[in-house]
C-alpha cells in the first residue's frame, strides 16, 4: 500500500517536472528538440516522471481529487516507458504544449491544499 504522507512529495515532483517541461518548451522548437537526443529524451523523461509520480499517489488521494484525469497521465507514462518505439514526437510535443500547462494550476492548488492540512 502506498503511504499517504508521500502524496505531497509526489505532487511536488510533478510540479518540478512540469516546470522543466514548460521551460524547455519555451526555449526549443519541436524540430530543435528532435535534433538533440539529450533534449528530446530529457523531455520524454520528465513526462515519465509525472506519470510515475501520479502512479505513486495513493488511490484514496486520486479518488478524492478526480478533477484530474490521473488514469490518462499514468497511461502516457506506460506508453513512454514500454512503448518507447511507438513515441510520436508530435504527440509528445502536443502533450507538453497543451496538457502540461493545463495540469500545472491543478497541481499547484493540490499542493497548497496539502500544505495547509499540515
């Protein structure tokens, strides 16, 4: 069973990865990212980190905060890790450009709520 005390740490890991992704998205185009394997796979890794951190959140926490589609985030991580050969750069880029910025305010709100509980 996952430990509830870890939820705040997982949320902070998610926020850190979100900030890295947003920063790199602002500094690179898709073409630049694709042409530099270190940048490209760094982006992939940070999306994976978000998915893994979501997976490690307690089930109770995810059920309580169902305004976030946790399942989609976990499935994305699964594809990136196990279906790495199927990654389409444009889909990854769209996730970073559209989904990640939309996720950020929810995660920030959840962190604030969790901190206020302590």
